[in-house]
């Protein structure tokens, strides 16, 4: 499992800034997907056509799950 987490961390590091540049994306993290796998979780304000086009379903056999979270504001 540790090698898989390290792989996911490398992928996150490589893609996170590009994904956060999309106006809909509010965060990128590592967590359990709805299928029970460990993968990348991309939280978005809303799921749009651009989000669907821009974010892959997986990278190098690591699942990428998009979740609608709404806007996140710091208090």
C-alpha cells in the first residue's frame, strides 16, 4: 500500500496546479473513492462540461474521482 500511496502523491504533485487552475476546481486530495479504492479526489464547485473534458477518470491506473462540493470559503 505504501508504494501505491507514494505513486498517488507523485501524480497529485504533477497535476494539482493544472487542475486548480480550472475555475470550478476547489481542492485536490488523496482519499477513498466511491468504489473503495485509494485515489485522487478532485472537489469542484459544480460539474461542468469543461470539468468532464479536463479531468481524467484515471492516471496510470490511479482512479480520479470528481466530487461536487460547492464553493469552499475560509472563515
